[in-house]
């Protein structure tokens, strides 16, 4: 088990915050079993990317990147958003330029 703290999550659970940037969180409607399987697929695909890079196999690397993308879409981290209220996708936006800016200033004030 890691001693690393969990990333900060927006109040609505849609994003995690990493170095001031929003990253779309996995779909919370996924069952624990489904999420675990998809995460295993993602990690296997990431290892395949690394192996393909080490061997300089461009076609294997492209296939591995496609597998990473497929797993991330299945998790809800890419592709169509998993929420249904019409809110825009702010993935990869700097939090200071989003509607979460005021919330983030408050919760991160203790970190200074």
C-alpha cells in the first residue's frame, strides 16, 4: 500500500486536481469489479507502451497507445462525459480558469 495521499477531487467528483490542472475522474457508476478490471487493462497497456518503446517497435507502440485510450474511455476518463447534466468537459483545464477556481483557492489555502 502507498503512503501517497489521494489526489484532491472536486466536490462533484468529476475531476481530480494535479498541480493545478483538472483531470477527468473515472465514472463512479462503474462497479468495483469493473473498475478494477479496466484499471488492470490500463496498466497492462501502459506496460506494453513502455516495452514497445524500449524495443523501438512503432507498430506495437501504436497498438499499445490505442489500448490505453480504449481503457481510459471505458473508465470514463476520455471520450464522452459520464455525467448527464450538460456541464462542459473541463478535462486538462487549469483550475484557476474554471468554475472550480474559488473552491480551489479555499481548499488549497491550508497548503500554503
